[in-house]
């Protein structure tokens, strides 16, 4: 029993080795599915007065039905790794009641949270 969550976290591709070492240390390298994603946005360059397209490459890890408690050593290690990346990582955990209970970084740029009600 216990509260279960869907967890998605990501790191910029150039920081992947650091996260993979954390996952390996806690024997989680096979627990999370991962995907390569491209994040593109437009930035206004004030010095040249025009818009510039920017692209980052990310590794996104995901798994569902996890017990994601901050006091767990592996959860703490993943969160600390994301914090140390200072803007190059994010994490969001959605509980079985569809409530976001943990978040780090700007996850909303990479993950869409949709809630809906429907008649059974």
C-alpha cells in the first residue's frame, strides 16, 4: 500500500552522465524509461533587434506507480542531482489522486499536466 505517483524528470543531454551515475548507484538504471527530446524556443536578441531560435536537447526519464517520498535515499539523490544542475534539470511527481506533490525546476516547459472529469 501507500501513496503512488507518476514521476517524470529530465536533464539536459550534456548532464546525462551525472544523472545516470545517480541511477546506477541506486540500482535504478533499468527502472525508468527514458526518451531524447528536443526543446526549441525563440529568444529575442536585444543587441541585434531580432529573434533567435534556441534549441536544447534533453533526456526525459519517466515511470509510474512509484512510492516517491523525499525521505527515501534514492529519491533524495535524484532530487539533489537535479538541484545541483541549476536550471539544467526538472522533476514533477503526480500522485494517484492527480495532485502534483513534488516539483523541481521548470517542468511545465517539458511536461503537460491534464486533469479531467468524465462520466463512467
